C-alpha cells in the first residue's frame, strides 16, 4: 500500500465503526514503460524498436505459502462463483467490440475473462487496445477488492476479540463458540483470497502494459496506445510518464472520455484534490451514464459513509452485481445505520444544550 505523503490515501468508508473510515490506497507496482515515439509526420517514418517493459517480480503478498498456481486457482474459483449469480447475462458470452466496451464500462470482475478471450478472437483494429484496457481494469479491480477483503477481515477480528478474551476461561456459550469459529474461518478465507487477488492482479497489470507498447508500436498515430500507457503509468504512480501520455492523448483525441477519467484519477490519486477529481469524473459520467468505473472512483473518494451514501446507491442502481455491492453491502448498510444513529444523537445533544425558546412577546421572539 501507498503510505507516503505524496500519494492519496483513500478511505474505505463503508468499513467504519462509526464515521471514521479505514485507510485505503491503491497498489503501486514498480516498473517502467518506455516513452513511445512521437506521432510521425505525414510521410511514413521508420518504426521505432520495440520498447522493453520492466516489472519487478510481484511479492508473494501477506501469505508467503501461496504459490502463483494456487493464487490463480483461488481467483478463478472466486470469479466463477460471482459469475454464477447472473448466469443469463449475455455479457458472459461477448461477441463484438461493443460487448467488450460494455464490460469495460461495467467494471464487473467476473466479466473480464470472457472479454479478454473475445478480444483475442476478434479481427478488429480496436480489439487489441480493448484487450489491454480490460487487463488493466481487471488488475486494478482485483487490487481494490484485495484491500477491501483485508479490511473486512480486520473488522471481523475486532468483533471476534471480546469472544477470544473469554475463550480461555471457558466462559463462552456454545452459540458464541460457534460464532467465533465461523468468524475465524471467514477471516482465513478472506485473507487468503485477498493475497491471491493481489498476486494475480499484478499479472494483469503487466499484460496490460505490454499490450500498450504493442499498440503504440503498431499504430503510433492512434491515441489508443497512449490511453493504455497513461493508465499503466497511473497504476504505478509514475506521474512524469503519465503526464507525457496524457499530453499525447490531448493532441490526438481531445474529446476522449477516457481523458476526462485519467485527469480525474490524477487529481484524486496524485494531487488529493477531491473536488477537482469528482468534477472530471462527473463530467465523464454525464457523457456516458453507463461508465460504472467513474462512479466507483467517485464513491471511493469520500472518506465517510454519511457523505458517500448517495454515491453508493447510485453505484448499486448502475450495477447491482458490482463486486463492491456484492461483497460489502451488509457492511455498508451497517455503517450507514451507525452513522445515522450517531448523527441523530449529536443532533439530540445539540437540541438539549440549546436555550429554551423565548416566550412570545419577549425580545427575540417572532
């Protein structure tokens, strides 16, 4: 996780016990994507030599016993379980570029695999760039969910702690003992899944970066490769390279909705300018109301559930099967109830400490 002052530390507002959110930060895998050649003049220019992507091998995560093969198996099983919630969804079997674009906008983790497979099978100049975008979105979604699961496990540990303190004395009722065993099992499962998601997510980011290079090499006059490269650099917090890619996108396609998204993410993750970030992301949503990814980022930009409840409801309405909704809804709703109770209690105390209303006809009365 990013903990330095130079990066934004988002809050997982929905895991708050009252109104304080848990710290959240996007993963920052190290690496380097070389700068692409400039857009060629009207006369064809020689193709630049293929750049070399360098990504440091991913760490094993919090569970050093988890092999890459085990991580892939765990993630595959998890994504298959989520896919089973909507077996009739036609996007589980995408056939066209439009289907793949719809999946990218929906930001639903169990749809990314069929989208990548469909993109590889299509003969379409846009398919390769879409494959890269899906790989990057897939990896980012897995890292976000990984951090979410860590915080869910921490919350369960806090709930389990009072029961654990009573366990050595044999003071637990059978019902409490069963509850404690269930919480321990869930903590172990969530932590292991979190580790697996983090490991597999790194692989998707690496694949997305490699595809960005291919797009730039084969079509240096198209903005699509630079769009991919900008997202790759953003995910690694390589802001100088990111700015160069954003400048190329602005030259080649200033009307790109992805450009609004990228500028919003830079304002959010680099500059910690929440108002500016939300402005860019809302403009992207106005242009494309189906852009779920933009709504997710708006939601995660709020530190407290009281401020973000409306944004969560909007996300749920846009995609009720988004992984944040599927996995965190009970905790979001519980945090919202706690926030409302605290707000009402504070209002009650404020009313109790206020002076009684003036009698009619006295100074200050209507």
